[in-house]
C-alpha cells in the first residue's frame, strides 16, 4: 500500500496508534502528557504548569515558491504557522528552534533577510529564537519548533476533542484571502493596487491569533483549532476527534470582502476550502459564545452548529435551506488534485 492511497491523515492515524502503544501510560513522560498527536500542539505537565510544543516544516516548491515569495515574508510566515499552532491551544509561545536546509548556492544575504522576517514576528510576541540546525539540502526547507505554555494545570487548553452537540461553531476574522492571494500570485492575476496588496499580505504575512486564543480559554471555550487546511477540512478534524457531526450555513461564512470583489462566485469555495487563513475555529454553547463576542476585538462569526449526526458528517446549507456539495474539502499532502498546498497536520 502506498502513502498516497491512505493520504496524510490516514498515515498520521496509523503512526499515532503506534506511538500510543509504545509506552506504559503510568510511567515517565506518559504520565505528564495531556495532548499528543492529533491536536495542534503537544501539551504536557512540567512542575505543575502546562507546556506546549509544536513543529512545522515548509519545503520549497511544495509549500512556497521563491518566484513569488520574498525572503523576509518567507521568514515571517515560517514562524507564523508555528505560533498559530500555539494560539490554537490557547497558549503563549516562548521559544523557537529553527532548522534550515539550504543549497550551497543560496546568497548569505538572503538567509539573513529570512531571519529578519522571523525576528520581526518573534519580537511582536516576545518569542526568543534560541537555536536549531543548518544543513546542506538540494532544496530549501525550513523546520521550526516552538515551545510555549498555557498556565498552571488547572487552566484549560483548547482541544479538538471537546465539541458537543448543540455547540455553536464560530470563526475569528475573515476567510479565503490567503488562498485567493496564492491563486493571484500563481496565475499572475491583476487587480487594483490596494486589492493586490491585501491579498499578498494575507498569503505571505498571516498574523497568528495568540491573544484571541488565550481569551477563548479565559471565557470558557474548550474546543478549538486554527484554520490551516481549510475550514471544512479542519472542521472535519474536530468532528472526528469529538465524534460529532456539524451543520454550516454557508451564507454566514465571513468571506473576506477583497476576495468577494476579486473572485466573485469563487469566493465561497476559497473561504470554505482554501486554507492558510490561520484564523481560529472553535465551538461553545451560546452563553459562552456571547461572552467571547463581547471580549474579543476582532470579528467573531457564528457559522453553524455541532450536531448529533454520525462522526465527521458535515452538512453545508445555503440561504434557501438546500444542501451544498463541494468536491475539494481541504489539503492533504499525499492526495492529488488539490489546489492550495498546506503544511503537515498538527504536532
């Protein structure tokens, strides 16, 4: 059997089962583990506090192309995707370890510019870049590990497995702009100067929702993750881990205005399946959701509800009450034909 036959998530499920059976859960490191493979970051107890760890890798011509990705923006984004994983757990990022694979003909100044992008974002969140590794490679790859924390052991973290029937489903911000930006860059589509700048920034310089993730936890939200592989694809992970179904009202999905202007009818598909928005997707009962809406400054939009349908059954309903069918549900590294390449799944 080939990896392409079971896909990225099928492979992860098999490796997760192996890892889960590899040790005595009553001994050593296993006793401190709170969340392992399957969430956006690993969580474990250390001296009474919850520690978080995540790793992400970007490979040239799979996750990025130097044809339309400047070095500084590449540095920013390579760190941002990791910080977003910490945000997805409601945590605070602290330290980063950076490993680089570089062809020998890369200019030193380009690598320095790459680091400038990382440092610019790290400074905004008080993250220290403290080490890593550098090796020769036929293509550029960037692998970053971020360590963070989530307070003491009594404090909750966001988990994919905590959704319950009747919970409202919500997202922060607007969706679709990153995928639209990639589409614009790859196909060299031309829009107004302002719209072009917005779409480029959405794709190349995503802003992780660190503060928002912490506020979700503070206000009682238990289930959440970031949107990296597409809204529908990532919601399916929540449904699978929580063993629930979901209903999404497509007319409520907050599609980015610039995407609507530039991509028209395609905008809904970009918002539902495009990925790399790095907004937060979460569920909570109405009382908690009302609290969240009052406290978080960015837009928070309720787009549907968790249901008692069979695990991972997601229904998309339009404004006429009719079910919407879509072919592409998100990014899987080992499946063919998907339009918007993304990173590996979780920690």
